[in-house]
């Protein structure tokens, strides 16, 4: 285990954290409880000042000072970082991002329909990308400025069943998908230029991917009782065997005569990789536990290394990567600085400037990357259903490069990734050719072994053993899940939240002007720039008359962090609202909702009278069909409005059948597949954490 010790001050706030290797982090607070300063063991520090409404005004770190400006509604209007790069924003009346102005002066604008769906993005080259939606607000078409179009079709569960790609009206490729009852994709059929390719997938009882059969052959995977990969067998190649130490860390892989070993530091990060006794890579992590340096040895013999590539990283005080340098045999070959959009859900990199080569790449995003502009030339992206970049297209729609991946994101042709100034690849993450790793925001991912090289800060839950493995990638099911932040897969936790939020919406989003419900309600406080997703959002807010009631949804294992989060949300909202309390009216105690990832279980929710505003959940085996209103204590949740009742007798395959089309659309959208095509339909306040 990797132990940490904590010291709490008289106020109950964390004042000191000590890692197993002796690395320390100290915290101080201002009079109202805002985090004032964080000091690391190497004497680097981050300090904050706040506005009168407790929003971050300045962040001072080792890169200088970042300042934030706001409008009267508390929306960010301007961010100036320590390198004097300025990003500006405008917003719609509903709080949706209307435009963003880049440090270069380029702008991107966004347009929405009456349902909050993103319908138009105007990029840095004035090109317009259009989206249309079906009756359930699922993305139907995406049209790029160069004539490339993608069309999407869904089944009644909201699962993507067909994706078709055309260019200027001519059909190019089509993909069809089939699923099992758990939402695992079992078959993919691709038709291109008259040629049909079929890929089949199988899974074990834990929904781990165990075989892939495609045109390249057959690949088998096996796992131990801790969900570590133990075998990868590929027809025509030598079998790879994996062994682990008692900390569930990958220790050795053996493929034929090649033996690869892995060493770790005391915080659980990979520190060195050797192949047949020769060092291949070394990793250094800083006091904030961010990867600071990687040295890659090429043509290495007996540890000497005829060529070395050193990659150095710089981060801001919020943990965003803002710089990267490459040195080949001691010679500086690139010095890249990044501009980050801190208002986006995952702190998107919107600009990369190389001060050695002079190349600047400017990226346009919707909820995935749309285009890249460099040296005055713009390229557009085709993305698959997981937001992976598959094709880089020119202005005429001609393919400049096609990127091919295996199921875990191993790139068959990594040399083409950087064409046209591109940096993005598998699931939309930045691919680093110098290290062979993906920058997954919180951590780095090694697709070759299907694992992260650092521990997840979330330790998982005892009753769900697969979640306890802090290194594995997306629960060993990369066909079904993605990990946009490096902290967790978009899976059980997200769905447990969304199922309850859908239920809540049906109770309070209609018919009663005195009880108005909100989900993922934006809290403009210090959390906007310091939490993992780049924004602070309360899970549920109920406006009861003139009083705002705040609710937080958490598994029991995150009880303490949830309470602290709820407390901060209440305190922050009180700076701008007259009456704010912990939630008391909405009481789902005992409520059981269908469990999308396991048809033999239900998600059960719990509340306690002495823990107001907190809603806990767990999964339990189905004992009997849930009743229409399973709230068990005296203060029951309000019944759904007439004509919109949830029929629990029709719950099937992860879909809560609701008589209103809106509710059906909401449930279908948050089924485990969580296709990015559906993400584009999510209004700004509904982006998954």
C-alpha cells in the first residue's frame, strides 16, 4: 500500500500531507476558509487571492501570476496566465460559452438551439461546423467546413448502431455496431470502397475485454484475481506474459527472448524501464507528483545509450501541463508552451507554440477537437465514437493522414500523428512520440501495456474489486469506456449520478414554479480553477421558493470528501445568493434505480437526517421489482408530474422508460457507451465530471 499521513488544523481543514517518500505539502487558509497557500517540499508554492464573492482573483505560482476577471453573473471573461497569454470569453444568457478569444487574437464562436444543443461552431479560420439532432436530441449529423459529413444512428437504448462518413456527398465509409445485454460491443462491421471488414469482441463475467478478432488476426487477454493483465496472446506473434509485485505494480513482461522490467518510486510511479538489462526509459516526478522528466535511450547497449531524448515538463499551480521541452543528446530541439482553456471540462490545450521551430498550432474544440491551424493552413479532423482522431483532412476534404489504433490505443503508424501540427490521437488525448505515452491530464497512459504509469488518486470501493486496481485502464474494457481526465473511466460513478439526476429532473423540472431543479449547477468559486475537471458544479440544486438547496451525490467511500465539497458549495453560493442551505426537500432514501452496467443489480440511494444534503449510493442485488415510489422514510420525494411518471415495471437493459421523450433521451444518453457523439448534445452545465 502507498500510505499518506494527514494533519488537520483546529478548524478541521487539512494543513499538512506527508507521502511515504517524505514529500510534504502544506496548506494555509484565509479567514473565510479559502485556500490561501500551498507549499511543496521543494519550496515551490501556489498562493491565491479572491474577489469579494470568493472567486479566484489571482493564482501566483512558480510561473508568475495568473489573473481572472468576471462579469456581473460570475462568468469568467478574461484569463491572463504567467506567460502573459490572455484568453477572453463571452457567454449566452443561459451561461453557455458564446465565444473564446485566443492569445493570438483568433476567435471561436458557438451557437445553440432552444434545447441547449450545440448547433454551430465557427473556427479560427471562419469555417463553420454544423450539427443536427434527432427527436431525442442525439447528434444526427456533423458537417465540417470542407464538406466532410458524419451521420449517426442509435437504437432504442441510445447506443450507437451506425456511423457513416461521407465527403461532399460521396459515401466513403460506414460502420455498424452490435452489443450484448450489458452494453458491451460485440461486433463492428466496416465497409469502405466495397471492402467489408468485421471485428468481433468477447468479454468475461466482469465485462473485461478478453478477445479481439479482426483482419490482423486474433488477440487474447487474460487477467488475474486483481484484474491485472497476465497474458496477451496474438496469433503469429510470441505470447507476452505479465507478472506483478505485491503492490499490483507491473514488474516484468516476457515476450520470447525479450524481458522488460519496471521499477517504481515510493509514491507508486514508474521510475525506470529496462529491456534485457539495458535502460530504455527513466522517469522523474516532482514534489507535486507530476512527471517532470523522461529520458528515453535509443539503440541502448549495456546502459551507455548511443542516443538519448530528454523530455522535460512544466505545469501551472492547478496541475495543467503548460510547457514541454525536448533535447536530443543535450541539444534543444523543441520548446513548446501551451495555452489552456480553464473553462472547458477537461482543460483543453487550445494552442501549442514551439519557440525553437516557430510552429504554432491553434486548435478549435466543440466537446472534441475539430480543427488545427498552423502556418496559416487549417486541417480538419474525423473522430470516431470515442473521440479518437482517425483522419486529418485538408480544406478540400482530402485525407492527409489516417491514424490506426488497436483496442488499447497502440498506434500502428505514430509517425503520422504530428502531420499538419496535430498533437491529438486516441480518445482525444495528446500523444507524445518522444516517450510513447499519452498525456491523459492527471496521469500518463502507456497503451503498450494498457496501464497508467502512476496511481489513480481514487482508491476504489471494496465491494467492487476491479475498482481497487489503481493502474488499470478503464476497467480493462477500452471498447466500452474512455478516461478523459486520467482519474477514472466514464462508468459506474457517472451513471449512478446521472440515473438519480434524471429521476430528479422528472420531479422538479416541470409544472411547479415554486420548486425548480438544476443539475450540475455551476458554482463560481475557487473550485472553478482548482478541481480536476476545471469547474465546480453541484450535483443537484433545488430552488425552493427563494431558497437554494444543495445536494451532493457520493458513494459511501467518499463520505468525508463529499461533505467537504458540499460545505464549500454552500459557502460559495451564499456569497451571491441570500438563502442557501443543505438539501432537505428532495429525499430519495431507499430509492432503487436500474443499474445500467449490471442487469442483476440496482443502484440504491440513501439519505440520513443528521447528514443533510448528502445522498449516498451503492449497488445491491435485485430482490424484487422496485415499486413506483420506493422512498422509505416519512419525508418522501415529490411524485413525478402527471403524464411523466417513471414506470419501474418497464425498466429493461439499463433504460428507465419514462413517458416523456425528454426523459428517454436523458437516460439513453448516459448509458455506459457514453459516445462522444452524444456528448456534443450536452449543454454546458451538463458536461460529465
